[in-house]
C-alpha cells in the first residue's frame, strides 16, 4: 500500500462534500457531475448554473494542479480505442442510470437514497470485476 | 447572479477536491479498484470524507423550507429500482473499470493537457449526447 495517501484523500473528499453542501443549501441542487453535464447539453433555462459549475470545477482543478511545484502524475492505463469505448460507456451509462460516482455515490448515499445505494453497489461491483478481469485474467497493464 | 456565483464556488471546491485527493489520476483510481494488486484504499477515504461533509449539508437542509437562492429544493424524486438504473450502472461500471475515469475526474483532468484524457472526455460527452438522441426517454 505504498501509494496510499489517507490525509489528502480525506481532505480532498471533504472539499467535494463541501461543494455538494454549498450547491444544495445555495441552489437546492444535487452535485452530480453526469447530471450537470447532461443538463448542459439539453435546451433549458438552467444551463447557466451548470456551465458556471463546470467552469469552476475546471478552474479549481487547474489552480491546484498547476500550483504544485511538480504537478502530480496523471497516468492512463489503456490505448485510445479502449479509452473511446470506456468514454462512451461512462457517458451513456451514467445518463441511463441517472448518476455517477458523485450523484449516486457521494450525494445519493449522503441523503440516504436506496436507489443510489443500489446503483453505487452495482457500478462499484462491475468496476472491481472489470479491473480483476483485465489485470489478472487477461493480464493487461500494471 | 447569486445563483451563478454559488454554482462557480461549488464547482471550484469540487475541482480542488478532485485535484487534492489524487482522483484525477486514473492509475490511482485503478489502484483502488484492483483489490488483488498493490491495493490503494485512498478512494474509499475520498468517498468517506465527501459523504460525511455532504451529509451535514443535507441535515442542515432538512430544517430549511428552501435553499438560499432558489424557491425550492430540486431533489431526485424517482425511487424505483428499475432496469435503466441497473443497466446504466453496469455500463458505467464497465467503462470506469476499463479507463479508471468517471465524469468529474475526466473533466477536471482536462487541465493536464493529456491527449488521452481529451479523447476519453470527448467520447464521454458523445455518450451523454448520444443518450439524448437514441436513449429511452
């Protein structure tokens, strides 16, 4: 477990939770990234707050990432065709299932939604099995 | 205006949290999902930290009749455990496992300038738009 970073993980998580609390207490909205992104590509009166949230997210990430003297590693594990397949699956799947790691995982579980619990359990289980198959059965990567 | 400022502040906190936690790095996410490799529990700590703080926020919200800058709370109303929920979660889990990227980190990691991230995120947005066109409504 030499890559384990409990302090920054907890602190970063707390910031994400604070973001969810601000969006809920301020605008009454759930901080689900796939939902906010989905609404951004739909016609409607609520695109303004969604666009601001996404731009803020990029700005916040940029400020921290480029603020490090040595920007932390961002390493992808698979080739372009697999990145495209994975991207399509994540985009379509999160819309079909009405949420992702933030909407179902963080916000849904925090507000005690059973639907989000089932969704989160399902996508974590499938992701664990997928990584197991790729790494230890097919022998790809790592 | 207050709506847009609140959304921007919330977005900044989210992006900073992703960058600080290391979750922008697909290798670190895979490090959590790979239980039988060199396991890295960090992602569970990110989820726990986020949930505890979010839960406090939702608790405070219970004592309010409306949010600060809107006339009503907009919480999801569906409760059914139905086919789209499960099938969507399965497809998402597959994609997440293959690439180690979910929507928040994919958008945040665009700031690294990585072509791989750009390709994934473009495909992800195509999937989101594709759902609007060919998905069930």
